[in-house]
């Protein structure tokens, strides 16, 4: 069994009672877990598995696949401010999509977790803006090894897109909304 701090990135139904939950973790990288029985009314996971929650988790690693078994969850920070308006939620979702594109499953990279935690802390207390998105992209480009400083300085998103083959489709509408100043 392994324990780590984690931020919930995505969850999807697996069966009538179970979920597959994707995490960005501090010590294990981005992982997927099976939360058996999580959809039951009296589940020990009830109220602890929501998008963008920071938690402490315990897992049993799978020897056969990259789908591990979630055994415990303790809520640390729900980042409730992210849910205050659609723009904060949209920005957080873009950050999650970008991390999913730019990271490999089960590859330990604590700086990615730290970047996401800081970004969610910012969105928890502040309205998103173009500068915050650019900062996130720049830091992620640095962490993932985009070394061309000339391209990185001028357009880190372009550098990430070149390295990983694409950027999230949600980027363009998010940037347009942020540039127009509407919420």
C-alpha cells in the first residue's frame, strides 16, 4: 500500500457501484485508480471524490495494469472557490486537460503536482486572467523539458503543442473569454 497527496483530475463511471478516478499525485505522478463501491450511498468515499479536491489517498498498486485500487481518501482542501463561477471552473479544467496531455501515466514528477496545487490555490481565491494562464503554461513547459528559451519565452503553449502534438481544444474559447473580460 502507498500513500500520497493527490488532486482529483477526472472521474468516470465504471459500473453501477464503482468509479475510475484520475489523480495528479505528489509522489506517484498522474495515476488512475478504481474506487470500488464509490457510487454506493454509504460508501467510505462519499463526499470525498469531487473534481479538483486535494486529498490524501492510499492505494494498492496493480501488478498487471496501470489501474490501481483506491483504498482510502482524506479530504485536505476542496478548493471551493473554484466552483464560485464558471470561468474559474473552466480555467481549472483547462489546467487539468493540459496536464493530462503533457504527462505520462505513473511517471513521478512532483513539480507538476506542486504547480497544479499552486494554480488551484490561486483560482480558489482569485479570478483567472491571461497572465495566470500564461504563467501556468510557462511553468509546465519548463517542467516538461521544453528547452528552447526563445520559443518558450514568446509562446510556451506553442512549445507545449509542438512537443506533445496538441493543446486542449478548450484553450481558445478560454483565452477569448479572458481577453474580453467577461465572466
